């Protein structure tokens, strides 16, 4: 089962890059890092400037995207952590600054009462 999360953000590319680097550093074993690649459950690919098509996709959901990045499930046994990853990314970037899609469908924002697993 392949799980790819397509993320679009309205924040500047440089800021998103710093936030993603921080997430990787704060959650070793959950996200890929050069020092713990064998343990990583998810890979966060480098953020890049959004293309015109990506901007159009994001705009359909009310977001003016400046950049995009992909998060891929690396360890299939960690599929139950997808919602945790969604919550971590949204908390780090701000719910209003990011949309996350998979299989061409917008991933809903979890209820405010949903708990993050301890990572």
C-alpha cells in the first residue's frame, strides 16, 4: 500500500523548508533523516516552488500555494500514523497555510479534540 501525501502551502518556500527540517529533527524515527534513515516511517521530500498546475489545484480549495512537498509512507506497518503526521504538519505550518491531499482527495482537518501520538 503506497501512501503519498501531497502538501501545498501558502508560506514562503524558505520558511516551509525550515519548518520541515525542524519537524524531521524533532521527530527522529518518524521522519527520514540522514542519521536515522533505516528507522524512518515517513519521508518528507524537499519542498519546491509550486507549478502553475499545483497552484490551480490548491486554489480550488481556497489556498494560494507558493510551494509544495510530498510526504511518503516508508514503513507500511506505520500506516496508522498517517493522521498523526497530518496533525503534526498542520500544527507546524498552521492549518490555514497548508492543504494536504492523497489520491486526489483533500484530507480533512481532524477534530480539535484529536490527540497526537507522542513523537
